[in-house]
C-alpha cells in the first residue's frame, strides 16, 4: 500500500491510500493527534444519508490494510496518539480483522475509540468488553420504522440497546462517560420535539451522553442539514433535560472529515 493523495484544508488531512488490488481507501488526520481509519472498502450498511456506503460493500480490509493507514500516516510525518475506528465501513462487520488491528494499536500505546451501529450484536458485546477509549453507538433515529429507512442493514433498535444496557449496568458513572449515543440531525427528518424527548429518555435510562452531529450536505442526497439555530435548539433541548450533550467539533464538520462525506472507494486504473 502507498499514499495516493493527501487533501488538506485548514484543519484536516484526508489521506487516500492505494491498495495492492488498485482500490483506494480513505483515512482522516484531525486535531493534530488523531487518525480516523476505514475498516472496509465500501460499506454494506448503506445508511441513506451516507456517501461512503452508497454502492455497498466491495470487500473487507485486512488487518494489515487497516494498520497500514496508520503506518503510512506516521511515515508522512503525522503525530498520532489516538485511533478512531470511524471511517468507511462498519467495524463490527469486519470484526476479526478489526480486533487484530486494535490490539496492534494498543501495543503501540495508542488510544482507540469506535463508532458503530451496534450490528451484529455478538461482535458489539465483544467490543464493549475491550480496553477501548470510547464507544459511540450510532442511532440517528429512535423510531424503529424511521431508523430502518435511515440504516437499512442491521438489527432492531431494542435488541441493540439491550446489549448496551446489560454492559453499562456493571459500570460506574465515571466509566459511563466513555459511552455516547451518536445522533446525526437531519432537518425535518429526526429533529422533532417528540423524537428528541425519546432520545433524552433513552440516554437518561442508560446514563450516557449524546453526541449531537451536524450533517454535511452531499450532492445528490435528499437530506438537509439543520440551521445553526435548529442545531442549537436541539442541543439546549437535551441539555435542559439533564443529558450530557456534545456538539460536532470543528474538525468533524469539514467536508473532508464530516459524518458520511468520505467517498466510496475508487478503483485506480
């Protein structure tokens, strides 16, 4: 593998890495210490709002290909202390390879966090028991029918939440701070008071926070982002109900680092 292209803006670097079979996979360096790595070429989950999985899964990445994203970035002069399994792909659907890469990163002394839809739940249980540095469960809707439209490939919301609840029951309040619900606000889709109220109830029951994500609009996709006023209103709605709520930081709202904006892998000829 080798670096094909590096695209930079004022905050992030998107690294396009060429694989041995001539595809490219993307990772993002942000915050001056964190590398967001991809785990699959394409993604089978095919979230309705996400460019990364628009064309489905091409193949899983090997442990070596996941690790190479880090090694190539380091060789290019990037200082990395944190790994986020949050790039293209659902890490749980390539779990054995992701686990191998995880233990390699831990041996290097790196902190590792995960973003996941919680599917499949067998792998989700294993992930929760790892010495990770944080897990964000991507819900994006608290209505089962609507969530199925947004995230077509997965298991029922109740089943996933039961797995998380079972794990959290044995944890202290301090350790629960390592867990969050990821909720991508889509204007007019999942931002009603009723849905935010249900989201607050779930977060309160679990004793964890909400990572309230701002959508980066993508050409050809029918979803719109929320205005700054709508975004702030949703934030205050949750905060006023006692929910620990964080907003998308400035690194995650960039076109080359935001949720769902990494492009589908390309075959290089």
